[in-house]
C-alpha cells in the first residue's frame, strides 16, 4: 500500500522521539536502580518498554505504507545523574513529541490517512499522560522536597 511520502517522513520523525525515549528512560531506570530508588526505576523501565512498543507499531505502519523505517536518536542520552534533571529532560522530550504529534495528526487528516491518524492519536494520548505524570512528579518534588520525594521512591 503506497502512502504519501510526507506521511512516511512524519512517522519516521516521530520514530526518532520513540527510540530516544526508549533509551533515555532505560538509562534513567538504570541510574535510579543503582541509586536505590527501585520504585522510580520500575516506573522509568515501564515507560521505556512502552516506547519500545510504540516504536514497533510505528515501524510496522511505515512498512505497511511501503516506506522504510529510519530510526535514530534525537540527541545524546546520558549525563543526568539527579532525578530533577532527568524529569526535566523527559519533559522536554515528551513536550516536543506532543507538538510533533499534533502537527502530524493534522497532516494525516489533510491527506485522508485516517488509520495513521488514529495510531498517532493513541500515541498522543500516551504522551499526554506521561507529561501529566512528569508534571505531577516535579510538583511533588517542589511540595515535599527532594529528600522526602526520593525517600518515597526507595
């Protein structure tokens, strides 16, 4: 099934967000586990697994549209040892993904690719839930302080 090349491009661009998120959250999970924050490590590992599943779905859609998946990293991952920096990095990535998805969903509408649109809407819903969770964690950090927050994440 041939698709509009712009749809393939947009899907590959979003695939970059997913592959970056997968590695970034996996890295954060490892750091949290190493530092003893097992509860937070499990949450980050779950987000990493979700991004991996999203990547697989996006690649399958690209292939179905007779395109070629071109996953790559958006930016280098690493160097963020403390949890507040990790949350901020995650918020930036998720926020940019949301902007991309909203634009891509509109393009799918214009090109009448409703299956891809629906797939991207599902991804948008997940990204918005993730951003909500991140915003809540940052708020909690501010309300209870870093020490109390991290104590709850042991």
